[in-house]
C-alpha cells in the first residue's frame, strides 16, 4: 500500500521541487524548502481487501512475547546472515528520540514555525531583487526545509502510534499549526518575487537544484500567488487552511475508530480459533459473547471464514459505516477542492492535481481507466458466474441449497473466493501461514534486500546497544513503544560499507494506532549546510495478528505480499541519495510512487523466493513444535511430529498458480476506487459537486463497475453505506491520484518482465536498479528515471499481458 504522506515531507500532499548528481559531487552540496501533510504512507492494494491497504500496526526482537511468560518468546535477534559474523558497529549518526510530552510537541512546533518564519523574513530583508540568486534565496529556504522535515515528521508520528490520547491530540494540534504556517509561507508574495527573479536570471545550476528552483516557483503559483491580492486570494488561503484541518481530523477519526460488534460464538462458526481466542470476552448483558472489531486481524478472517452469511453481511455493512463522522468532512473537502481549483483557473480539481503527475491531464487518466474497464468487464462477469456456481455447490453440499437466491453479494466475495482457492487450487491459507512466522519471514526478506541491493541489516536490541546509541544514554528513548524493533542499515563491502540509515518495525495493532499497513518517513536524507550527509530513518507501521500462547504471529500469503511491499517502500526511503529532503526516497509523483514496491511484490510469487522465505513455525522452539504436534494428530507417518522446515513444492505451486485467479474482479474493485476518485474531483460544474450525493455515487459505481450485489438488490437505496468516509487515501494525498495504483502497475510490470523475470536475484541488475531508480527519488523526471533503467520509454505490453488482456 501505501506511503504515509508527511506534511513536511517533500511529498507533502502537494509536493514542490529538485535533482540527482554523482556521489563524489554529493559530498560537497546541500539544500531544500518547506511544506506539510501528515506522514508519507504507501500501502499496497492486496488481494480484494488485503491486496488493498489504503492505505492502511509492532514487535520486540521480532515476535512479541506471549502474555503467558512461561511460554516461549521466540525472540532471537533478526540480524541477517550477511551480518552474522561481523562485529557490532556504531552508526555515525544517532537515531531520533521519542521523548515528547503534549507540551513539548506544541512548543517544538512553535519553535519550528518561528525559526522558519525568521529565515524567510531575513531573506526578504537582506536580499534585493537585483542580487537575488539560487545561493542566497533558495539555499537558505532549502536548508530550513531540511530541518523542518527532520523534526516535523516525528511531531506528526505520535498521532499514529502513541498509546496516549493526550499525546495523539497534541500531535494533531501541532500538525495543524505547522500546516497553517506552511500555507502562510507558501503564499508570501515577497518571497515569491525573489524566487521569480532567480528563475528569470537563468543561472547555470546542476540538475537537482534546477529542478528545485522550477518546482518551488511553480508551487507559489499553485498556492494562489497567481491570483490578485484581495478577496480571491484570501478565499483561496481560507480554503487551504480548512482543507488541512479536514485532512487531519479525518485521519484522526480513522486512527481512533474503536467500534465493534458483539456476536454469539455460533455466529462466528468457521472463523479460525486463533482469531476467536484473541477477541474480547463479554460480561454483563454481553456475557457469553465475543466482540469483533473492525481492525484488519479481526475483519478479514471473519469475512473470509464465517459460515453464517448474516454475520458476514453485518460485519461488511457496519464496517462501511464505522466512521460516519467523516461523511460531511469528505463532502466538504471535495467541494472546497473544486472551488480552489476554479479560483486558480482550472476546470476542476483533477486538472489541477494531475498537471504535475506523469499523466499530465485528466483526459489521459480517464482514457486509461476506461480502456482498462472495457477490457476487464467481461472477465469479471465470467468470474462472478463461476463464483455463483461455487456458492451454489457449497450451499448444496451443506444442506442449505434452498437459501441460494442467485445473487453474489459484496459480503460473499472473500468467503467464496477463499473457498474456491482452497477447493479448486488446494490453497490452504492456514497451512501456508504455518510457514511464514513473522520473525523468520522478515529475516528472509531482509536477506533478499541484502543480496539484491548490497545492504546489511543489524538489529539494535534493547539494552546496551540502544543505550550507547541514545544521545542521553537511555536506549528506551530511541523507540516510541517497547515493541518496536530497530535496525541499523549499512552498505555491504561491495557498496563501500558505509552507513545507510535506520529501519523501524511496529507491526501489531494497539489502541489509537494507525489501522492499516504503511511506510512512514521519520527523517529524510539530505546534504546539510556543511556538506555532510544526514541519514534517513524510516518506519513500517502495520497491523498483523499478534502472537498467541501456542503460535507466533503467522502471515497469510497476502500478508507476506503486503509486508514485502511496505519494506520495499522502506528500502526506497533508505537508499535514496538526493541533495534535498524534498526529493528524498518516495517523494516522487503519485502515479509513479507505488511502482518500485509493486515490482518487488513479484518476488512473493516466485517459487524459489517463496521457498527461501518459508520456515515452519514449529522450528522456532521445542514448545511450538509440541503445540504443532498436539494440533496435528492426523499427520501422516511421513511427517509425524517432524513437519518440513521449508514449504513443500506442492504447497508453493498452490500459491503461484492462483496469482491471477479472480484477478478481473480484484482490478475492477481498484477501478471502482479510481473512477470514483475522478468522478468527485472532475465535476462538470461547481454546482454539480455541491449537489452530488456522494454515498449514492460510491455505492452505485461499485455495483456498476465490480458487478457485485449489495443491499440495494435487497430493496435498500444506494445510500446504505458510506465507504468514502473510510477512504483515507482520498483525503490523505491520493485525491485525483488513486489511479496511480493501476498506472504504477504498468511501470512495475515493464521493469520486472524486462529486467528481473529471468533471474530475480541477479545482483548486478539489483544494484543497477538501486542506483538508477531508488537512489534518485524524485530528483529528476520519473519518466527519465524509467528510460534510464529500461533503455527506452515504458510500455504497457507487459502490464496487459500480465492481466491476460493483451492488445
């Protein structure tokens, strides 16, 4: 999924500028500017709901300790093979600290604002237009943006990860203050006048600085300075501030959503026992019941396994209505966006947003989505026809065939898709999950990145190593929660052996935490004023199932894909080598940003890589082995008490041959999101968006595009649910940009099939990919990055071939 968009990140929900240069030059340079927008989140569209994260949470040394401390913890370090024989090395840069209080967050944001305002004031006071240059106007702003991003990302992080309501509230308020200042700074006419003068002088600059200048100049225009001073500009500024408040409140509502449903145990028949055992037990009027939340570890298994269709229906509909306080916020946001775009002279918000992306125009996006829809619709109908047969066969075999009304419902799909995969393709997700304990799977993934990109990962366990790294000597201060795992990341000897940055893993759910799977930049990389490199820090914030007393955290295959995707974003964030923080890592245009991680998902479908990643959980400890044997009394004598450590080839084959099963329906669901996004941001007139019934549009389009039946078939109106109120992507940075998940697949498929298909672990190509694509971040035009890597312009051929709909 997903990148979390940090407000003071180059990708700042309304990105601005920059470039790339040889490494020997980088040591002599430095720079960047300012902007704000929560925290860069990238999440993969995983299978139907798993293959989609919206966008979309921790651990000790890799499997969190079970509550019963007499049981095994399986917490051996995750230091990978490449580092096993190497002595511990102290990184040259201390990691960030997480010691904030509600008061300090507000004070820190105040100081950042005062400092940044002072920088701008001094530039205007000291620099006359006739002597304005990149060095005396843009560079000071860029240095200030570096400092702002380095500190503001962490200020915003607390609202997504803290267990303290007071700290989350303060983080939200601090972010609002920073965003208000960001809007103020982006509309300073006195600063813009100097930037305009620098651009007109046409200085000879190295490419990344030229890109920074051009992006910065254009950002002032896009932030209203092309409007005459007075009521129009004031109204534009007012809209920008209100949109910022809406965005922050919308995401806060999603993060703190705590709804749930009380069910009798029999209503949850079929749901795996490890899920049921983790549910809250009822008391008083709910005695004997279990409380199911809408968090992914509860939600998805219930929709996949609950035999009672009424249970699935209730869970599905209630989940669509879990954050209804966001309904008016969403509507207000799309109306204000349209008004702002029209003030700037654009026909709609989509035209404004897409102008700076690879697609350039809404017409290009509409044509792409329309063409894909026409190609996929017949396949979707065919898949539904087959799934209706599967449903009928299931109901008949269970003696309830009379309940089949001939419909295939939204709450049917996860259940019968899973049932079909198990029965027709021998895909047993529960058995597959036995081979992907979180601890060893992460270790295996890091080894892949080590071999492919020339990296080394070293876990920094709690205790003396963290104490040594912490500037205060207290290692507890370099993590925001006791379950967070930290790695120092290094180049291997072939890449020079230098320090790369810090990687944080926060993998299990908890109250108040961001509810999906995403990569958050904590601190970007850049070259500082003294010419020294500042190293990045990046975090994976996810929500995988917690360990139970009898099992570690086990990953279904779609969760393996999600984890690898998010790690891909993290690696992109770590290995980027740009001058300016604004172009660091995943700070690329939105219709390209998912491509690098989407390409890496292919490794999770490659038989040899699945084999290397797999490791049966019973091998983690004797206690887990005993637990496994106790629950597998039917095991054949061939494996009695001795399960294979690696996944058997037959099980691997059952995974790989299902890669495109019901793929048309999955991609039609993605198309629904993309087409809905364009519809609300591409209205014919402002009055049209003001009168639009958004919930009805969302549900009507879903029915028409995916062809799956909803409550409207049962006599309800199309306003039965408010799915857009849970659609964090469209408020958090993907507005008029969700199509990017599909367009990025065009580029990811082209890169994989052209370069890596024959040998995914080719280290020469891996390093070339690292330095040609990942390292450059957004420092040059993304199309040029693709041309540099592919040796030609990108093609759609591999994408359509992969979907089985070749032209």
